[in-house]
C-alpha cells in the first residue's frame, strides 16, 4: 500500500514537471524581452495588462482577436504590427493556449524566458 501511494505521488510529480516544460518560450525571445519593448511589447507590461495567466489564456482561446488584445487594442504602434503576432500565435500558441499563457507569466515572475 505504501509503495502504491509513493507511485501515485511520483506520477503526480512527473505530470507537474511535464506541464511546466510543455511550452518553450525560446522562439518568443526573437521579438520579446521581459522588461523592455523589442519588436513586441515587454512581457512585464503584457502580464500587468492581462493580470493573470487565465485571462491571457482566455483571449488566446477566443482566437486572439486584435480587438481583444490588451496591448494592440490600446497602442497604435503595436496594433500596426498585430499581423506579425497573429502569425506567431498560429505557429506556436494555438492548441497550447493554457501552457503558453502560464509560461509567459512564469517567465515574468522568474525574470527568465
Ligand atoms: C516575429 C516577432 C514575434 C515573435 C517571435 C513573438 N511575438 Fe509576441 N508580439 C509581437 C508583436 C509585434 C506584438 C505586438 C502586436 C500585438 O500585440 O498583437 C506582440 C505581442 C504579443 C502579446 C501581447 C498581445 C496584446 O496585444 O495584448 C503577447 C501575449 C505575445 N506577443 C506573446 C508571444 C509569445 C508567447 C511568443 C512565443 C510563442 C511570441 N509572442 C513571439 C511579435 C512577436
């Protein structure tokens, strides 16, 4: 019984670590940094505007419409480049909405992407 419990705990831990590494932010680094705007807005600002990973995941799941994007809908400079981010969304984020949103918030929290 004890070993069964341990096995269940071990399986749970494996699931947690698999989820944490499910989404790589490596391709995002080409255009984003944590604390300053590059091609795209600083992820710190993105996290502040959305407030939570759930809120960002919801906008991703709703198809990441430009009018729903908190940055692009309020900052003309970035609205003009929304199509670039739409392409990245279709390539990397679609189908991984929750993991991508969590990865962005985790990056901001840890300061590393
Ligand atoms: C080729 C450059 C490029 C890459 C690569 C890129 N982005 Fe972006 N991103 C942009 C630009 C430009 C904007 C501003 C336009 C916009 O907000 O739609 C942006 C905006 C965003 C926003 C804010 C959307 C809003 O307006 O509220 C999020 C969230 C985001 N990117 C996440 C990511 C993630 C996650 C990745 C990696 C999978 C990524 N980006 C990769 C260029 C890029």
